[in-house]
């Protein structure tokens, strides 16, 4: 069983290393994120969102639903942890 797990780990590692070879270099100005996405945010962020700060425009308007989803997941996990770890009082159901 340990041998199967070790083989699975090595195969996953090899697959990840193979996938990294196709990624653009760090800071490459010709990468898709730098040549397609960033210019659109820079040119249209202030006029489309009416926010004076470009960082706030991207985080609050463009990524608002994503941020709300992440916050909801963290809130739900915190509530679940509190409910699981709380102490039971005497007299509550066993």
C-alpha cells in the first residue's frame, strides 16, 4: 500500500513539473495576463467603476463576487469549528 502511495506521489510530482514547463516566465510582458487582461483593467477600471483607486476597483467591482464567495466559505468554516468545539453544558442531550 505504501508503494502505491509513493508511486502516486512521484507521478503527481512529475505531472506538475511537466505542467510548469508550459507556463510563461515570471514577469514576462508578453504573457497572456500581461498582454490581454492587465491593459483592459488599466484602461477601463476608473471609468467603468467610478472608483478613484484602481486596486479598489479591481478588488471591489471586478472581483466582488469572488471575494464574497471566499468570505462566505471562511465564515461558514469558522461557524462550523465553533459549533464542533464548543463545550456542552450539564443537562444538554448526550
